[in-house]
C-alpha cells in the first residue's frame, strides 16, 4: 500500500461529502449506534477531512472499530447530565462516542450561557471527541464565545513527553477558542504537541516523514520517521528547544482543568488515549473543559461582533512578510479548505480508503464511488 519512505503510492481519491457521510452513518449504525449518534459522528469526521484536519477525519474509523471490539468504546451509550449547578454542568459520556457527547454538552451550555451570561461544563468518560475546533466554530456561528480544552496527563499516558523529558506523559492536548464576528470567523484550534497524533497517523499512512523537531525516539534522540512513534518514541511539546516549556505548561493546564470532571468519578476514561501497560493510575488527570460566554451579557452582542470584525480586518491588513501573499487569521484556512472541498470533492488517502473498504465489507457495505464513477451496486442497494 505504501511506497518508499516519504512516497505514497497514489494520489488521494476525491469523494462527494454527502456520499462519505452516508457511508459512515450506515457503518456506525451497523456497529450499534442510534441514528442520531451515527449521523453526528459521521458529519464530524467528514467535516474534519473537509477542514484540512484529516487526522481527525475518516482516518479514525479503524481506531474506533478497534476500541469497540476491545470494549473500550460503547457505541450504544448516550450521554447524561450528572451534575447541574445552573451555570456549571458535568456530563458523563458513558464511554460512548465523544463527538455526540460534546454536541449534547454544548447544547446545554449554550442554553445556560444565554440565560446567565457564562456557563462552564466538564465532560467525563468520553472517548475521542474529534476536532475541537468543530465545537468552537459552532458556538461562534451562533453568536457565543467558546473556550474549550481537552487534555490528559500521567505516567505512561498519551504520546507526548514533558519539556526536558523523554518518556510519554501527556496527550496531544488541545485548546480551542471561537469568537463571533459580523462576517468573519475567528477560531483558534491548536494542539500543544509539536504535531498532533492524528497527523502522525496520516504521515504513516501516506508514507511521509515528519517535520524536524516533532519527535524523539525512546532514547530522546530526534527523528523524522513516524514509525519511531509506534516503537515507543514520544512527540515533543509545542515550542521546541527554545519555548517548549510554554507548550508543556499549557498542555498540563488542559489536563488539570479537564480533571474537574474526575471529581467523584471512580473510573476516569482518558479520552481513548493510549496508556502504557502497568502504568500507575495515581497521578493521572484528564477530561474536557468548556466555557461558553454570551457577549450580550457584557453590554451587547452586536457591538462585540463589530469590535471583533474590525480587529480581524486590521490584522488582515498588516503588511505581509517576504514570500507571504497576505496575513491570515485563525480559522481562515479551514474555512477555505471546506469551500474547496465543496467544489472539488473530499480527498481521502488511498490507504485510508482501503481500510474503510475493508471494515465496510465486514458489515456488508461498499464504499461510495469516487467522483466521476458510478456508485457500486451494494451502495445503491443500501440507499434504496
């Protein structure tokens, strides 16, 4: 499937987004998901691919299937509200799909934020929640500010070493912030690792090397070979040798804030993160933390959107550095990528397509046809 290191065997294949969503929805339902859960997860995965974040896209399907087979992910589980303080909420995902649990939590938080101005929530027992920017985008589109973090830390947890260390101790913890403007989207979505784990998976699938400064082997020596990660190496925190202490600090903060969901939870799930066999449970911290803010409570949503838009436009107007066409603002690349996919189709790497096909066959499903080809009979029958 993969050619020489750094050389994928074929160009990505283009698909209609709606066809991929339909296929993933059917597949998830065959796994035991309720239709609304399957639809939410499928849309999230395909939208991640469309946003240029393939590491959170359909690439993850084999991971989820493996977790279901091992009993780590319960496809029929539904989230529930377990602690309600009015402006503070704790939602238990009950080891179901994290994407659906996040959507459930956001719906509650958005309602409370409009009532009280600010609302905070924590999500526990969640498996992988997907692209965090998806949720901040949704909130800013509805006129709310959202600050979201997901993190995990502890001996043998995740795949990222702390600054100055060579052993795995953290996940590729993420912060995301979405801010509403008048006609602009400002969305920061950043892992505090030097590179997201999903991008390591994708580089491995496509046979590409990693950028320098992202990865170290088990002895702490730098490497660009993604296989080193799977051999027990560790990713490095964002900032590298000069400022890695900043990425490390913010990453730990995400884990410790997320740990608010662990209070009273006897068996915390680390968001589907790998944990080294035999690693001690004591000292772990993990979870999702959310803060939703309604600008109306601070004097006027319309006035705030105007301030945001003016500042964003001013940033775009900054003179660009040599070789740079213009200054972009956070969220602009993802928006442009989705528009391009709507015109040209969603690109799926050949190895990812092959894995999706193989899993689908186990459940009597066939992948949809690429753009420009006729749908397979099995796919047509499934949609009849």
